[in-house]
C-alpha cells in the first residue's frame, strides 16, 4: 500500500545495548530458572507458550481500520483516532523493550467504514463469545472490502460515539475473512473504555495479549489490583507503575540471559540490580522454588514509564506457570502489610527499601531477601535459601 495518500505508518525503535555484568558465585545455570509454559494452562506465564503469538522482538506489524454504525455514526475523523493511540503506544513499546520491539502500524485513515449491523446488535454489554467476536471482526473486514496483506495484528477502531462497543478485547484466534483468507495472527477491537478511561495504554495492554501475555487482574470481579496492585499494565492499565515485569521482559526477549541471576540451591548469595526502567545492567534475581514456581526480585524506580510510582525499591513477586490468566499467575508480595498503600492500592508500596522495610521472608519457600545497600544507580541484595 506504499504510496497511497491514506496510509500512515508509525514506527518506533530505540536501540540500547546491555553491558556485560558480573554474576555471584555460586550461580545456577540460567536455563534452570526458565520455567517452561504449561500448554494446558491458558496463557501460561512460562517460557515457550505457543498460540501463534505476535512477535515480541524485531517488528510487530499491524493494520488499523476505522468503523462506525448506522445507529452510532462518527463525527470525528479517522486521523484523530489514529493520533489518539499513535505514536504514543509505539513509543511505549520502544521504551519498555529497550529498543527490542518496534510497533509498526499502517492505517487507512481515508474514511470510516460502515458496519453492516448496528452497534447495539453486537451484544457487547452481555460479554463476547468467540463466535460473536469473530463475527464483529469479519463484519469489519466485509465493510472494509479491500485486501489486507497478511500482518501480525489487525486493529479495529470504532468511532468514539459507539457507546455500545463498550470495551476493548483481543481476539486470540487466527483472523480470516468469511471466505477464509488469512489476515492476521490476532485482532484487537477497541471500545469506549479506551476513550473514556484507559487512553492509548489500552493498545499496549491488548497488544500484550497478542504476544500471549496473560491478564494479571482477577476475573472473579474482585478489585483490579488484587494480585499485583498497579505494578504492570497487564493488571491495572492506569496504575502508577505500568512497565512490564522483568519476568515478562525476559520471556519476551527484551532482557538477555546475562541480565538475570538464577538461584536454585540452598545457600546465601549477593546480587546487584539496576532499575528496570533503564537499559543495561542486571535486572532481576529469579529464585526457583520448583518446576512451576519462582520468586522474582527486581528494582523499580520512579523513572521512565514508572515515573508516577508512589513507592520505589526491590519488588518481590511470585510466578506460577500452572495458574491461568485472570487467576493470579503473578502475585506481588507486600513488604509493608501494615500500611494502607499509596495511589489507591495497598500493594503499590510493596517494595523493600532501606528507607522502610529492608527484609522479607517467604517462610513457606524458605527464602529471605534483604536489601544491603542502595545508591542512585542500583541496589545490592542478599538472597538466603534454606
């Protein structure tokens, strides 16, 4: 589609090199801590999950179309909605990935394409089945009526007037036309919640799903921050510390093995950590509990994508590869359980710090993590495994 006036392409790519680092001794082989995904658990938080995931390194290509409805017609321009999401969402990925991922979005901003059914008829308020969601996407492709070259993700953007399209789910199956022509690995269908609540970050959350990241908020109707507070936008999109966890950055290929320390045996080790939000240096200590569970320690600061953080320090959380999306595969450990939290959630002040609680014991795992020193450039911690 190169050369057509209505095509807009946004690419964000920032290069960053991770310097070599010194590791503690003794240190387990890094492969020991790369827990394998469980293929029987939906969006398992382990390594190697297979669901025709969109690429998480290099370039993730997407195509964006704009739709409206007979009962809820557009009064804005497609370009204005394009600019609502981009380039901000692409820049977010460039920053979070340390330049490892470029989000490249080609958009047809020439017009809104009229859907064949009313917005209300799609039944968004009742929740979406796979079949209903697929019908909506295929209706959008029918309305578009042009050939789309195979891509990684199809973005379907409705007019902000379409109140009946109330939320922004990701279709996790292969995207095809009704005649069976392949279009994309996944599709994100945006809704009113993007415009009213989450803003452009909903694109980063939902595109995270296309890369097979799970939801970290509870599906059972409990508070959004039940499991992780506001520490990762795969939980609370508007949380104060939205950068992805180091565990997921490692799984996505944004962190090198050399930036992770693996502890898998009893003993005492010391480790240096640099802020997760900046490129280079050691980013996480992964303590293996068994073949399905690890404890992760990472340093979070009020910089970069986490500039709104209300608490900083060494964040501890567990990862379970046998816990499905929405059921708490990642759970932040609260080092300050007697506090009331900050920025609206009890877990938002969970980190360890010499300025507050400096040591935390996971008694059922026999693990103790202690902050030994803090500087502007990083921290040193001690891990004791009994």
